[in-house]
């Protein structure tokens, strides 16, 4: 196992999936008979990554009952619970006592075919505060939201419509723990709030991934991932 730590943000409300997530978190939505989180953990384990922190919300106890400490899946899982929604960056700040000085972060509804050890090696060599993986999306799988100039993210806006935004946030980020000093304590604060701060100080690296991403946060994404899993069986 590598010493890479991965934080999975699994506390979202999943409103776009309707009845599928009415009384359970997205991480437990079944795909071909297995909860989605099992696919994520298996992917990480195959990459030699076993240090997992799950940031969970009001339905997080269901995840802990299902996966426990992770032994059956060949990983080690620790849990960070939010009493009230804190947003994606707020969830990381809430988990700060569990985090390594450098850690990876990914969303609880994403399945990402990325070589994390290689990306981590690149990040460690650059001495910046954070890194965003990006994919040249051209508004195909979702609306593109990132501008890259050389090796840095120069603009990030999920709402802006601009033709020079050809990249999209791929879904894996790397942070130095001290980056969380920018996040207010006990308040709702998202990565969408944090990234512009890092961009303004030229501290957000961009790393391009060429494999498409999969996600189950939308009905179309769920359908695409089902098709992908059927295809590799």
C-alpha cells in the first residue's frame, strides 16, 4: 500500500436521484448488485491506496454499518460526521484531525480512472498548495467550468458560460493540510468558494486526465456507469 490518503466527500443530499436516495446516501445506491462505494474502494485498493477518510452527513451511519472499518475491502476507513451540512470544503475542515499533511479528495458519487500515485508525485514536486485534475470536456459530459493556462488553473466558475472554458473539474483534488486555514470554522463553505482563493494566489495546479469520468449524481450519469460496469464484466 502507498501512503496516499484519500478523503471521500459522501455527505451530499443527492436530490437529483429522487426515490433512489430518499432514505439512503448515494454511496449505497446499488449498481449491478453492489453499493457504489464498493466500486470506489475496489478501485483505490487496486491502486495500492488503503488510507480512506469518509466525510458523511445525516445518513452516514448507514455507510458505517455497511462498510465498518473497511477490513473486508482491504482498506482502512475512518469517519468524519457533520451534525449540520458544512459544504465540501467545510467537511474537510471538520475532518482536519484525521488528515495527513497532504491528502487527496474526491466526491462520493465519482468513479475516476486516474493514476493517483503519478499525480501525487507531480504535486509533491511543484510545491503549490493544491491541485485540481481536469478533463478536456468541451461541454460534452457536463458544462465545462475551468480555464487552464500553462500548469495552473486560471479560472473556475460552475455558473459562467464562456467559450474559453473547455476543461472541467475531473473530481480529484490534492491539498496541503494548511490550505484549510482559508476555510472558516463551523460554517458552510464549499470547494467552489475555496478554489477561487487558490487561483487568485496562483496556488492551484492543473493536471490533465485523458480518461473520461463517471458519476452517479444524475440519472444520466447513473445510466452511463451502469453501462460501463456491464461492459467490463
